[in-house]
């Protein structure tokens, strides 16, 4: 078995190796407590320090103020946010705007419909989600507007967010959270399952405006209510301690690497390398989605036949490039190149693409 492969899986996904190592080294005898980070109480001071620092570092990376926003680290995955958002902010007879750009958006919409009306402000499902619409038909009385900033399965990304005025803007950022330098101040809530860009599976980051929580519904089940998590600073019950500890290490890694500006530069470069390889392949490789919507995180592409695609994935694996099979609904190949994928990994993939094309 090789020491370490290049992991192109969509999530759980590759983490910065130095963070993985740090999590063991620093976590083993945490703060010289004689206990690992996995064993400490969530009611002790070292825990509180770790927790609060992770919250502060995340807001700092995002350029947000803790006076205005709060960070929750919750269980249940991004999928639980699909229902918590309408649970807190949408009632029968009310309407929320949803932009339908992919399979995850479809799931978010399904949950919202359990609570109120959904207005499809834009919908690319009729075109197999091959692009992200740039025009939105927003309902005048919407409680909020929900978008998916990156569509993990199709391989598209939103580059311009809807202008919603006073209507709260919500984004599922699971697969491109903290991957680019955007103005987070225009969002009232962003959420992301950690397992793509910021940590191990098992914790979900929810960054939300406190003033919006004050307007949320009351009388909903305790664990579902953002009010609960606000009042207890996200430790109402036993939180995902280890996972959040690793998220904290990833925040420090982002800061060491030039913050979101540095991260974005590297991501732009990596995505450009693969798309150039696709576009320069005389049609051997073809991008799945429209060029103006190409994701910098999940690059989807096809080969001339399914047989070749199978061989491509298998031979890539022999070169320690793993996880390149596309989602079953799209077929073909997908290279997920989140923050932690090194440029060297992308270079190895591009070299392999070139070799494979030449001999096929
Ligand atoms: C992976 C993913 C999800 C689901 O996340 P879970 O944490 O597994 O619930 C939701 N939205 C997007 C965009 C994703 O990529």
C-alpha cells in the first residue's frame, strides 16, 4: 500500500496532510491533560478554549464579526439543515425561494415543502443541471432565498449570488465552503457538512446572523431550534468534539496559507489545469457542464465511451489517483479538488490524462 494516495473522492475527502498529522500529535495527549481530545469533557476549560477559538477563527477567515454572526458546530450533516432552516423560518401559508441547481438542492426543496410553499426562483433541472442560472424570479414576500453555491454531483458552481435586498439569503456551501474569497456579509445563513472542505465527517458548520435567529419560530423541538444553539453557544448537548477540533486545525491551516485569497488562488490554478487538459484534448475529454458554470471544486468530464471511462478510472487508481468515478446519475468521471488537494495531485492527474489519451 502506498504511503499516501491522491484522493479525488467527493466527500469524505482529502484533508491537508499536515492537519491530519497534527490532529494525532496534538490530540493524543491534549494540552498535557493526560487524555486525548476524544476523551475530554465538553464542560471543561480546555474544551471551551478549543471551541471558542474554532468559532473565532472561522469567523475571522470569513471576515465576519462575532457581534453579528455566530457559528454552530452541529451533528446531523448538511441534510439536517435542509429541514432545520424551514423549521425555524417557514410556516404554512408562507413562501421561501429556492434555486434548484442540483441533486442536493432537490433534497433541500423536498424538506422545505413539508413546512410551507416553495417558489422555484430558478431551475436548471430541465437541462440536467448543466448550468447555474443567473436570473432569478424571486417571490415578493419570500421568508428567505436558498441557493446551493456548488453542486457537487453535476460539477457546477454559482459565481453570482441573487440580490435579495432585505430578504435573508441562505446558502448550502457544503462543497465549496471557504474555498474562495467572497463577501460572506451578504448571507444570513451559510452551512456546510465538514467532510468536503473543512474537516472530517460528523460535524456541520452553520454560520448564522444572530438577528435572524431572533425572528425564528418559537415552540419548535429543542434540538431543531437555532434559539437553543444560540443560547448555549452550540453546546446544548454533547457536541462533535474531535471533529470540531480538526476543523479548528483546518482554520489555522487556511490562515497560514494566505486566508481565503490564498486558498482561492490555488483553487483557481488547480481547476484551470484540469479544464485546460479537457479543452486541449481534441475532444477526447469533454466537460459535462456549460463553461460559464464550471465548478472549481468538482470537475466532471466524459471520455468517448463508457468502456474507456472504466479503464481510465482503473488505471488512474494504479497510479495512486483514486476516487475519479463520476456520480451514477451523471456517469463519466469526476475529480473533486477541494482546498486540501495539492497542486502536485492535480499535476499528477493532468499528466495521467495526457498519457491515457495518447495511448488510447
Ligand atoms: C455532500 C453534500 C450535502 C450533504 O451533506 P451531509 O453532511 O452528508 O448531509 C449537502 N449539500 C451539498 C452541496 C453536498 O455536497
